[in-house]
C-alpha cells in the first residue's frame, strides 16, 4: 500500500507548514507538497502529504477526511500512482522555455510568411445618414442643384 495522501479542497492560503502541523496529529509526516501554478506561483487548492507508515496514513484518512481547514472542508484520500510520462515530456507542439510573456500574447511571428491571410468577409454597409452641410474651411453648403 502507498504511503502518500492526496489532499483536496485546500484553502489557497494554506502553506506546507500548515499541512505538516495538521497531519502531524496522525503521525510522522515525511514530506508535504502543495501544487502551485507554474506561471503565477499560486496554490491550485490541492497537495500531497507523505506519512512514515501505512498505519499513520490510514489514521490520517480516518481523522482528517472532511475536517475543516480555514473554513473549507478538505478531502483526504490515498494518492493514485503517477502516470508514466514519455521520455521527451508532454506530446504535442514544442513549448517555450521560461515564463510566459507578460504582454502581447504568446504568438510569435515564426512562419508568418508561410501563413495565408484570412479570407476577407463582406462587411455590411454602414447605415445611411443625412448629409449635413459643412461650412467650415470656406466650403459652401450643397444647394440641391445638380
């Protein structure tokens, strides 16, 4: 049996130390990891706690599943094994290394010459308005003679 717990519905303000203190009532906590967004660094509201024995792991589930933490009811369950990742990382298009750009979006001009321009769609004509005579800059108003 595994010795790692998945903790869900964590308050976003919870820290690793908060989880360590909470789970220490059930036994010896060997590691704590709160999942954070890689770009913003903010908590995603879940994490993992590793206990030193299977008995302590079961005690933590029995005692703390449904417990309140900063006003939120947390869930505690045995963590599922991590899915094996391919050696090259995630499949799909190549990803940029480093932080995301702060402004201007994430599109680059690479391959811009190869892209076809989007087809132009017919724009509806603007609604007809009454012509107003303009007398500025020495122009004469229309007289109606053709």
